[in-house]
């Protein structure tokens, strides 16, 4: 039996560990299986670039728990975007990416494919499995839900998201010390989250937990107020700009600085409209997503606020790469192992789907049908812990 692994999309603190956990469980249940990976996600599948796992990996799989990133590489490729695949040289003119991928899986003799990624990765896997079934090839596909945004329906908690929030808090704990480098400083912490504000909110929550453990000395420039948050902006919540200007101007006057946590998707529609009104093209990836790194939402917000707040200095910092590239923390590693073990057990029973915490089943771990997997889930901002943050900083 041959097992193939594929990781795709952006990084999250779970990819390497997920493969480690899958290898561990296969070694326990079916040690004779052959393991391989497609290098750099669906790109490697289309090009036939593979990496055979040496037998020694079964004795060293726990090393993968110590790393972030992916030991087999990532990429963003949409198998149904024919033009993109042709333009990148992944397929030839006239070819269908799904046919090319299916033929490659058959040529490689893959019996089980494990996809580790977000909704795009796993829905592509579902499409591919259905395509193979039509052609008479029996392939079991079991995915693991990876994304720091925690925005996949009906997954209660995606792999890597907890760690990303914890690491984002560590990042800003250091950045916040910059408040001592000038008077009236505006610091904006831009956090990943295109449509979902969960990561921004959770990072704010973890950061304030860290502040609770720090001793402050307000007689010097070391009061908690200077380090604490003044605003958290997420895509799910509307707010009045002028009211916020007045509130934050008073905060600036009172404590000589303002700290903002900003979800990169907050205000995105407004920014896109402004770019298009200037007659410019909005940069997008192969999935049609706006390339947020190129339009810089944090800088746009800084431009809107700086003058109104009378800021002497403005600092915009992004924690995205720092947070998403970390190795998993304890909570995530436990969930990764539980999910991966279920994925292996399901695959050996020839059951396809995504192994994750099912919101429609009281958050219990289970195998979720691909047809139920959707992206773009919004953060429930009525959560008590988030409301507590809002009440404290308003």
C-alpha cells in the first residue's frame, strides 16, 4: 500500500507535526506501508515531483513535531484554474489539471492521499477524488484542516490557529516596547485574517493574558496602560470612523500612545474600492483572493488615523510570517495528533473526508464529509472572552 502526503496553501504551525503524527500512526497500525510526499503541494502533483520517505523516518517521526513549515513544501495552486496552471508551466495547453493530477496519482500507485490545508486544499482534494472515481480509480482522500484564520465550516478549531495566536502575542509583546521611542506613538499590529477576525481577537486575548503576568512600575514610563490595547478591528464589526477618532484621540492625550490590533481583512472592501477608483488593478492570487501583502491594509489604516490622532510617530508591524511559521504549541500538538490518528484510522477503513472537530456534533472529533467543508466562516464576536476585551478597552 502506498500513502501520499500533500501540504498546500499558506503555512500554519501544524504542517510538519501533522506529517509526523500521520507517520507515527501508520507505523503503529500498518508499518509496511510505503510513504511519499508531493513536493510543494498540488504543483508537485501536477509536475510529478515526489519525495519517497526513507524507512528511517518511522524511527524519527517525532523530530517533525519540533519544526514549523512543511517538510515537503507548499504552494498555492487551484486545479480548476486551467489558465493559471498553463501560465505557470504546470500543464500543457489543452490539458485539464484534474486529468493530469489523476493520471499522476495512478502512475504513482497511490492508494491513500492525505491533504493538509485549508478549505481550498481540501475541496480541491474532494474534486480530485470524485474525478478519479469517475475514471474508475479507487483513491481514499483524508484531509486535515489547517489554517491560522480558523475560518473553515464546520471545523470548530483548525490546526495551528491556537499557536498562531500565542506567537502573535509574543511578537507584539516585544513590539509594544517601541512605545518608549517617541511621544504620541501610534502602533498598529496587523494580524492575518482575510474574512475572519478570530486570529486577531485571539491574539489580543493571548497578549492581554501575558500582560496580566507582567509587573509594571507606573512611576516611570512603565504603566500597563502604555502597553495595553486601545482598539481591535475585525472584518465582522462595523464602526464609526469619527467616533473612533474622538475616542482614540483622548486615549492618545491620556497615555501618550495608541496600540491597535488590526485584522488584515478589516476595511478591505473600502481599500479595494479606492484602488479600483484610481484605475489600478487589484493584485489577486490564483484563487481570486486579494494579495493582502501587496495592498498593505495596515499602512492604509495608519494613513487614515495618524493625522487625526496627532501622532508623532507611526509604526505598522505584521506578525503573520512570525506567527504562522512557528512549531505547534502544546494545545495544538495534542489536537494535531488526535486528528491525524483519526485520519489514518479512517483512511485504512477506506473512508474519505476531513478529520476535525465538528461544530455540528458538539465540537467532537470526527470524520467530516468533504461536501460539508466551506471556507469564509466568520468569527462569532459575541464570544464572552471577546466581549470582555471590548468592555475593558472601550
